[in-house]
C-alpha cells in the first residue's frame, strides 16, 4: 500500500465470480463495513493479479456474507471503481494519522441494522450532505442513565471508552458532524448503493 503500510488479505483461492462466507454472528454495522471492504479489496486484487479480467466481468462478481439474521450481498462495482473506493478509505486513514476522525463504522451503519439507510441531499456548495444526521446524532448522544447496560463498550456511542479517551473535553457531536460532512458520503454512499440484504 505504501512504504509504511503493508496489508495482508485473504481472498478465495480459486478464481470465482462469487465469494461466500458464513458467520454465526448478526450483521452489525461494523461487520457490514468489514464485508464491504473485503469486497473492494478482492476486486482490486483481481485487477492487479488477473489483468485479463475486464471491469464488465468484475461488475457481476458477488461478495456474499451469510449472517445469523440476514445475508449481505455486495455486487455491481467494477474493479476500477473498487480501487477508487479503497483510495477514499486510505485518504481518511492518512487524515486520521494527524487528527482524530469521529466517524465510527458502528454508528454510520447502525440505521442499516434497523432496515433504514443513510439519506443524502445536495447542499448549496454542491457537496452531498446527510439528511438524516439527527437519527445518527440521537444514537451518538444517547444516555445510558436509564438503560440496563453501559454504553462504554458500544463503539457507536460517544460514551465509548475509546472516544472518551480520544476526545476528552472536545465537542464530540461537532466533531462527528464535521467528519460526516467531510468524509461520510464518499465512504458510505457506495455501501448503501451496492450492498443489499436478503432476509433469512
């Protein structure tokens, strides 16, 4: 990836148009993002190692993950698009090396766990903004005062122990909003577009 970053990935050994995995866990937001990134890396790998495979061919390849509650199907992305989408993730990685980026995957796809999706609309400056930010903010700001469990281990909450340590006295909600405005559309809109679910 770069001189400072090496990535080992596991992909199907045989050249196939479908990669299927089984997982006894539920399809929580973080797992949905993991499967998405596996899909993108698989397509990028195919382009690098099998240059004879065309974009038209890779567009029909499927990364299917069967979870206990739903089956996730990732398809429709070309290998060239996959490389571009991966670059967006590396861009945020580079940015996060210098300052905290408050954009937890567990929060960004929490709506998907409830059968909803992120809604985007154009802003005056031409960028796409999250129309249902308030739905995410509600989860992010949730209090555990009346919950039967603590939020300190919930990665989608600003009360998570890591966020408490990283952000300390900073305005967590303002940082979340800024990160969503800057990065979320490029990272998460393609997931909404190309990842579908089939109920079990």
